[in-house]
């Protein structure tokens, strides 16, 4: 070691205890760094996947280790490990007086991983000599093997270079399993990203956003824009038929006034998380309104209902010991992800099937914590769940019920609390989640339940703790919307909305269009093919100035592609007739099937001229 200009500067004690930190010396050493490049290239040419000390010796000397003299020599102090076998053999042959001289005993090769796991480097093909070996005592062989593993000679960056040198080269073209190389030999991440995008384009599931500016004064009309994000061009007015602003509350004068007042008084931001300066009077007032709406002890507001579902379900599953989830097969992605994040075991019961749910519940101890998670209104099919039957089964087996009322709050029940209120089942629902961004017309989500449950979620849910709070103006607008929809005005609005849905559904069915059965306010129009579904939506927009979104995989299963129609109280009879006639026209143009033969060659009979400005709701 004294011959090495790098290691000769440090004490032997440091060398013995330095471990992998010696890599920085090895990386600076002109001998070792050169050996690295030569040895790695040789190993790769021989189709080897690991480097051994033999590679380094061959790289340095061009031949197998010779039998050195007792005086030693060589280029580097690490030669002791490289020449271990020959030194030991030489000592055994040249020491006639040595009664305890060792004989080299062949041994199986030790892989690099095993060498590292054993904590030292053993020369391939020979056992380490015993401590009482005469060869060691006479100084012909260093005591023990070289204390350094070859991987310790290099810093992490050099180790990575070894692995990359020995690894197979990535392909020149992207595939699902590999990232391609650029001409300069770097990984082309953008090429891989584009490969994934083109897959969606080819199977017609690529999502193209329609750029709109909705009109508060002419709801449900909107301005349509086309072009790149930097250069948008206005294309004119369109009528929106797929908005989740089911009751038009986003443009209600009192809701807008509440938001403007909060902005003037408090600005547009919350200023932090709820724990750090972000909890305002408006948040507390909104949570009180929501708890009262659902007749629960408490409620907790989140930035969206996706976050509310994810955070609440993941937290409940983590906190409840040995908790098991029972999830409806058609549950929303936010519920699926929340259950997955909890890492709790789960069972999936057939959609809206209480009997199958009971079969699964029977498999578990009645006193094991369980949660049954389902929705009231399923947003793509419009199905309504059998809440009473599901709650009966869940409570029979001592399970909590978690119901997502996202597409029902504001629309059903005497005060707009959802299907649970409409069917007089609110006391059977242990935990309720809802949104402020659909019928209430604002944004955000929430959960409601017992005070202890809400406090536990508030205290443990990452999705609540570590995110900026809802802006005060948003909370103020949402609270005002909830208040309005609880009132007689809300009841009148819900009545007109349901009448609008009944009228449009009847007209679509009369026209022979494939309306899927739905007991809710959602009207699905079956297409069954992603490409034709996308083309139908595009043609309605370009030819008839009507916007209704195509719904494709993964939102729905392949083969279940559809147009999802959501009429509001503001889509009057003339607009409905215009819409039905436009859809019939597109169905003919794309040669999509009708359900009635008489509609195969004619338009809807109640044809009316296009109407872009809707009548004002009385």
C-alpha cells in the first residue's frame, strides 16, 4: 500500500474501516480507472453479466496471473487479491521447510452478489488460506484476501457505468416494455411517451378536450374555440347537453353574489392548509350546512370528491384493524383507488347485487371490521342502487356502509340530500360522500358521518392534511347553493329538472334511438364502438353546434361506448326537438342502428328550427 500514491497518504486504520468510501480514491487512481474501462469492455465482449478480479488483472496485464517472486511488485497494491492463487501456490512449492504449507483447493465460482453478501472478496477458484498458513507467516502472501470488493473501488457513478456497460442496449424504437435510445445514445423518454399516446389514438380512446366558455346569461349555451393552446379561434355558440351542472346553479345570481362578496372581503386564496392558516369561517359554515343536509353529526370538506373518497376510504382501511372492504363492481375510480391505497383486503360484489354481497360477507367473522362501499346513482349507466337491501345485508354482518351520493345530492330528496333522503334511508347510511361541483354548481367534495369518524379522518387523512384548503370564495358560494337547494326554490328546480329528463327521454325513444334504460336523470345513448362514438360527438359539434360528450374506455368497458346526455331545467321543448333531430341525422350519416324500423329512413317528426338562445326558466 505504501507504493500507492493515493492510499499511501492515509493511515492503515482508515483503510481498514473506510469500506465503500475508498471508491473515491479508486475513481481518481489512473490505474484503477483505466482498468475499469478495459475490463468492462472485455467482459461485455465475452457476453458476461458481471465483472470479477480476473477481468481487472487481464485488463492490466493482458494474460493470466503469473507466478510472482517473493519480492512482489506490480502496478497496484490491489495485486494481492488479483494474484492470490499464484502467490499461494508459489509459496507452497518454494517452501520445503514449511510443514503447514497450504495446497490450493479448487472451489466453485462465487458470484459477485455472494461475494458482497459475505462482506469480502474471495479470488475465484481458490479458498482463502487459514490464519496459521506458513505462507502468510513468511510474508509470501498477504494475510487474508484483499479487503476490498471490486465494487468498492468506485463511487456510485462508476458502479452505474459498469452496470450500463454490461447491460443489453435498449432498442432504437419504443415498445410497451422499453424506452428507446436517441442518436446520441441517451434514453428518449419523449419517444416513449408519444408511443403510449399513439396507442390511445389508434384505439380511439384518446381524449380531445373541447374548449368552451360557458355563458352565465345564456345557459346552457357556450362559446366554442378551436386551435392550439396558444392561438385559439372562436367558432361560435354551441348548446351543451352533457354538463354535470345539472341545475344551472353555477350561474345562480345569489351564488355568484356570495362568491364576489367573499373575494372582495378575503381575496381569492385560502392561504394554506386547514391546519396552517387556511381554515376560515366559510369552511366551518359550509361543513355545518352539509352536516345538516344529511342529518349527520359532522362533515368535512375536501378540494374535490375524488380526494374525499380516496382520502377517507384509504384512511378508514388503514386505521380499522383487519378491515375488509366490500366494493360494488361498478364503483367510481376514486373509490377503487382509495380502497387500494388503504392496502386492506377487498371483495368485489356484482353490481347492485345484495345477494352476492351477502355470500361474500358470510366468509368473514361477524366481529371483524368491514366496510361496504357503493354508489347511489352510477354516472355512466344512470342506474340507482338498491340502498335498503344493501344496508340490510351490511348491517346484518356488522359492517359500516359508505355511499357515494355524488350524482344525487341536490337532485333528489325533499331538501336535495340525495337518494337516501328520497327513499327515507338516511339513518341507514353510516358515511356519505358528495360533491359540490355538480348539482350544487361550484367545486369541491365532502364526507359526512359521526363526529368521531369525521374527526379521525381529519386527523389522519393525508389527502386532507397535506393540501391547500378550498378558497373561501368557493366555500361561500357552495354554502349558498346548498342553502338554496334545501329551500322551496330548490324543490321547484328539482321538479322542473325531472320533467325535462322525462320529456327528452320520451322523445329519444319515440325517434327509435337506442336509449339505455335508466331510472335517473342520466340518459345514456348506446353506440358500442369507440371510433363511431367519437365521430358522432364530433359531427354533432361541427354540423349541428351541439356538444354531447362521447364516453369511451376506460370510463366504460369496451363495447359499452355511448353518448351521455344530461338535460337541465333550462333545455326547453324547442331545444329538445332540435337535439333529437340532430342526433337522428347523425345516426343516419354514420349508419348507426335504430331500435324502430320506421325510423330507419326518416327524421324525428317534431322537427323544429335550431334555437341557440334558450328560454329563461320562470
